[in-house]
């Protein structure tokens, strides 16, 4: 009878140890799965941030290019206006020289 009691006790202890080991392994598997899930989610978050940063950078570059092109066109416009003014001044200069020459002839 004592052997049966000890045997039952020992079997119960071994079953409890086996159950604890299985629970521990299951917990380890869940922990690994959670870690992989978190790692995947973190990777997705980083990818979204990278894409967002690239989009912001692309928009900033496009804005800068547009501003540069606008400045270039403005500079060309001012250069044409300056050339036109210079031509007008030369015409006026020629006209006044001609008028001066006529006055001197008289």
C-alpha cells in the first residue's frame, strides 16, 4: 500500500512537472510568436516612415526645382527687358546726336 501511495505521488509529481514543462514550452512559443509579430509590425512601421520621408523629400525637391525654374525665367525676362531698355537708350542717343548735328549745322 505504501508503495502504491508513493508511486501515485511520484506519478502525480512527474505529471505536474511534465505539464509545467509543456506550459513553459507553449509560453516560449507564444513569446517567440509575439516577438516575431512585434518585429514584423516594427518593420512595417519603419517602411511606412521611410516611404513617408521619401515622399516629403520628393515634394521638397520638386518645389525647389519649380522655384529655381521660376527664378530662371524671371532672370531671363529681366535680361530681355534690360536689353530692350538698352536698345531704346541707344535709339534715343542716336536721335539726340542727329538733332544736335542738325542744330550745329544751322
